[in-house]
C-alpha cells in the first residue's frame, strides 16, 4: 500500500548517482551506498510496528501505527525513542499531554489490516469510528494537561505505558523526537510466563520502516510462497524425537486460547480453524509425521476441507466425462449427418472446467489468512 508522500517521516535518499553497484558474478553481497537514515535507506532493519495511543485535546483516544520506536540504553531509567512527523496528531497529543501507550500487536493478517487502516490521515473521530480495537482504561495517574492517561489496546500482546521526558523538534526532516520513560510494561500472562520460565515469545508485527522506492511505510518481511497451487506442500525436519513433537502439538492445541483446532492420530495431525470461523473455503493442514535418525520429518499439505476437495474432483470428473461424450457425439454427428452444434458441448464443458478451477483459486485467496495462520502455528510449535 502506498502512503501519501507527507507521511514518510523524512527518510532521505540520495538520487541514483550513488546507486549500488551491480553484484560481481557469483558474489554473495553488493555493497550499498551509506545514505542518511542508513537503516531505512541503505538496508533492511527490522523494527516493531506498534500502535501508539494518545489522547486528543478533547480527551478522545487516537491510535496510529508507528515503526520508528527504539530502546535507548543508558544509566538513567528505562527509555524509548519515538520519531514522529510533526504534522501527525500523535506528535501533537504526546507533546501536549506527555503520555502515550505503546501497543504491540500480534502478527495476524486481520489485526494487521485493521492496524494499517489507522494510518489514514483523517480526523481522530473519523478513523476511530470504525476502529475494531477495544480500549482498556489505564490505571496510571492523569496526564500533565489534566487528561486521563491514554488507554491500552485490549488485543495487544504487550503494552508499554510511557511518559515524555524530552522533546526535540527537527526541521529537516520536519519531525519530533520523543524521549520517553517507560513507566509500566504489561504482558499477557503466557508471555510473562515465557519471560520468566523460558519458551517462545509472541509473534509481533515487524516492518522495515519507510521505503523511498514504494513511498510506503509498509515494507514488510517477505513470506515464502509456492506459486498458485491448490494444495501447497512443504517439508520440515526437526531434531526432536517424534513423541516430543506430538506432545508439543498436543499441549499447544489444548490451550484455551489456541486459535487452531486439531486432531492428532498416530503419525498424522490434521489442523483447521475453529467452527465459528470455518467457511466453505477454509483450509485444512494435514501433517504426516515420521521418525528419522535425526529426529522427526513433517510432510505437510494445505488444501480445502476433504468434502470440498472431493466435490471439486467429482465436478471435474463429471465435466470431463460430459466433454468426452460430447466430443464423440459431435464428431460422429458432424461426419454422419452434417450437424455441428453437438461440438459445442466439449467447448462448454471446457469453459465450466475453467469456471470451477477459478472458483477454487478464489476460495484459496479468501482462505489465505487462515492458511497463513495454520502454517505459522506449525512453525511456532516447532520453534517452541
Ligand atoms: C506500518 C507503519 C509504520 C509507520 N511508522 C511511522 C513512524 O515511525 N513515524 C511516523 O511519523 N509515521 C509513521 N507512520 C505513518 C503514520 O501512521 C501516519 O502518519 C498517521 O496518519 C499518523 O496518524 P495520526 O495523525 O493520528 O498520528 C507509519 C505508518 C505505517 C502504516
């Protein structure tokens, strides 16, 4: 998605005169020019994509996605640095009230889509009118302008409540740098447990900040995809023995808040989305698990529900039979009594084949978010 030019936060990139040289044949790297804001303009530096919540002068909460959010190490306090374009409402609200909540959202397509919409440069009332995030009141004391402290986003995995310590106004680019004191960190209980006892952490939204080439803040890590295939397959191998892998899946699937449902049978695991979210196009992930000398091999395939899959196959078979019968009839009636219209039957069945196949690909597109969720679940469990 392209953002208007004025939203870019002033990432300055020199013109192509200092463009990167082409890679020498076979060289693993090319050296890029060191530009201003090297982390945005000369390379890819992973940064969080957070939702900043501030209060407008009338007390209304305002949410906006932001990436330039860096921890600052030093002997004093627990500090964060935010870099925000001067004209944004967040910058004005934070400068006035001195308070912001920094909300870290899970990397989930539907949450990310909602987060992205909050980047629209429209008045607070307009963008918050259909905001799908729920807000929880903060328990901290009032802000310095007397307003209530900014609320916390209920869907966040982690929230930092912060107070302004120092504000620097920059003219070139026109932006404000906010040095913040982190006053409180709120974690979901499972992440607090993982922090203390070990285990995997949340999968948070990450981006690479503003990209000059696309005029967009939404430069994101790429996802490995394997072309437009109806039943994409993948294969993984882990060092853990088969029973430990099965146990990990059993434990994760047993959690009350697990967004996936699954059936574990000897040597096989079938994963899907909960009934409430299940649609005709919802995918199912089948995982064959087999022991190897090193650990466990997992062969996965993601496709439509077996009933839907069988219906597609039966439809294609019926159409193929009708097409072949029509072709035979068409050829014989054209040669014997000069009637050509039956030759239209195979043409119509070919068109219907294309229609059914098109329907399948549309269904795959509609189920892409759920497919991503199923695939990420497997990765998450194996990494834990
Ligand atoms: C993923 C993403 C990251 C962003 N990061 C920043 C940022 O670090 N600094 C900034 O000034 N704007 C950033 N923006 C643009 C702001 O979200 C945008 O200017 C928004 O309109 C500000 O809303 P506000 O006026 O309610 O504060 C980002 C946008 C997106 C989509």
